[in-house]
C-alpha cells in the first residue's frame, strides 16, 4: 500500500514538474529525456534477471505496446501541461483505473460490479464538474479544452495497452517487458524532439530545468517499479485507487509552487475523483470479476 500511495504522489508531482520544465524543453525533448533516465533505473535489473529470451515474433507487438504505453501518452501529457493547468491534467489522468476497466469490458473481460460502477460514476462526475463549471464561467479557454483532450487521449492509449500486456508479462516477466517498452518509446519521442525542437537551446537550459528532468525521470523509473511491486501483492482495483492522490498532489503543488489560484471547481472535482477511486479501491469492487474468473477456471477444468 505504501508503494501504491507513493506512486500516486509521484504522478501528481511529475505533472507539476513537467509543466515547469516543458517551457524550456518542449514536449518531445522532455518525454525523450524522461524515459531515457527512467530506463537507466531498469537496465541493471534487466541484466540481473534470468529467463527465456523474447521471441522475435513478439518483438513487434511489444514495441507497439511500448510506443502506445509510453511514447504517445507522454508526448500528449507534456502537450497537455503546456495548454492547461497541470492539476487539471492530473485529474483527467486519474480516471485511468476506470477507463482501463471499461476498456477491459469492451475487450471481453469480466463485468464490473455495482461497487466499481459507483466508483466510476463518481470519477466521471468529478471530471464533468471541472470541465463544466470552468466552461460555463469562462475559465476554460480553447487551449484548456485542447489540453484536456490531449490528457484524455493519453489516458485511453495507456488503458488500451495495459489490457494487452498480459500474455507478454506471463511469458517474459515484468522487468524485461517494461524495459523493452520504454526503450521502444524512445524512438518516436526522439523523432518528435527532432521535429519539434526545443523552445530554448539545450545549452541555455538552466540548472533548475535539468534538475526537474532528473527528478521526473528517476522518480518515474522508481515509481513504475513500486507500482508493479504493489500490483504483485494487492488486488489491482485497490492499487489503482491510490491514483486519487495524483490530482490532489498536483493541485496542492500548483497552488503552493506555481501560484495557481485554487478554484471551487477544482476542489469539488478532486473531492469527487478521490471519493470515486476510494470506492473503486474497495475489495468489493473486484469481487464480481474474481467470481467470474473462478467460474471460468472451474468450467475449463471440468471440460472433457
């Protein structure tokens, strides 16, 4: 639970740090450097692991998943924090558990229980409050809308890829699959960085910007391992519920560090999202899925 909570805190802090660094680096360079540094955390673990080599036939699928899991989303999230407040981006991204569950249902996974649906509804209400109130009061500029759309697209991409990783993880293990996925994401992010360029020449980036890049990269690598550690020991519904800490962290840091005004819509939205993810993290949220899987396993064992 401590690892899951720290991951939620890291996601929110990384959103704010990215919002501060991306002004100098641009979305492409920040994404490339973030996962280049994060990959350094995984390389020693990959070298220490033993197991079957990744089959050539699985390499294209894993590379595409890596691009969809890390490359495309991080570019979209970095673009989002340029266009709108990092706390809003973190709030939309905090719906990842619900979006992942819905994506799984569309792909034929076990149905959601009543508790999970209640959590999903609360979270959707939170995002609707944020977008609706700010839009009606004129605080939601066109750039904000595009930023929220980019954050939503990033969330959908990660949710879809998360549902498709299962077979590869069972065959090759979490560490090697994660390292290959991150390495695959460096190519599109590097191309984006080359095409987009940086708002400021790399030689002119201040030490503060390099410090933020180092923090985002190292914390991403460590937090990803902590996230997987938690998933290996707790029910996934409980673990993902801790992402509720990300918008709260981003909002608090945005107000304290960046001077972002604290609006009523943001407070209400964070409350709804936090409540929804707490409900979703309750063990009852996963009971229906586990019961269906148990029945399917029993039927498979009894089949002639």
